C-alpha cells in the first residue's frame, strides 16, 4: 500500500473516532442536563394518542381520572360544561365570575362564560384552585369520542404549562416537567 492511501485511511479512522466520541459526549451531557433540569417526564396517554393522535393526558379531578387535551394553541384552561354536567361531582366547582370570551377564529363572535376553579392532580403535582373557563366543546368532544371512543372533558392551555413548568415534546409524545 502506498503512503497516501495509508494516510487517508488513518485520517478517516481518526476523524470517525473523533465524531463518535463527540456524539457520545453530547448525548452524555444532554442526559446530565435532563437529569439535572427535569424531575420527570409524562407521556401523552398511549391509549388516547394511539387512537386519536391527540395529546391527551389523564388528570385527577374530584378524585377521578379524566382525559384532558394538551393544547399549545390555547392560552387558558377550559372545561366543557355540556360534558361535565353529566357528572354530579362537578357541581362542587367554585364559580369565580363571568368574563367575556372570544371563541374560535372569528373575533367578532363573543360569548359570556363562567370562570370556575378546582384542585387538580397530575402525577405527583397538585394544583390548587386551578382556573377554567366553562365553554361548550361538545362538538369536538363528540367527534373525538366517535373516532376513538375516548371522552375528554377539557383543555389545558399554555398559561398552565408555564405554571406547571412543562415543556411539550410532540415529536417524542412526552411532556418534560422542569425542576423548580
């Protein structure tokens, strides 16, 4: 073999080793960062996501687990008043007041809706007096129930994500929860 070929092979092996080593240390540092900055991760409910391809999670509300949609396009939390009216425990919601709410893409369509609060638990985290708007989502909820047999009762919006220190990862279908 001539020296030039040997030199090229050596350079290729050397550069490949450096690349593999760099990737290894990047992954190791990323894992350390995740372990240091995030206390746990929560997967979108597999049954819900596999059936509907929607990011659904189960939340404990009034001592029962119910599905909620995780919606990065919504600012506020919402409960569907038509859906929750079927469950007597929701009569215990604390009514706060009424607000003017703009629903959907048409800014000229507005409706009065109640603000309510209740305690919710997600994994080990408890959120006291979490505020929800009462809105009619029955058309969407009915469509999801018909498609995949799952009924969700509300939506968690981005204001809640900030409070809960969530980082949504739609590619991996998980929610990372940042440590305090």
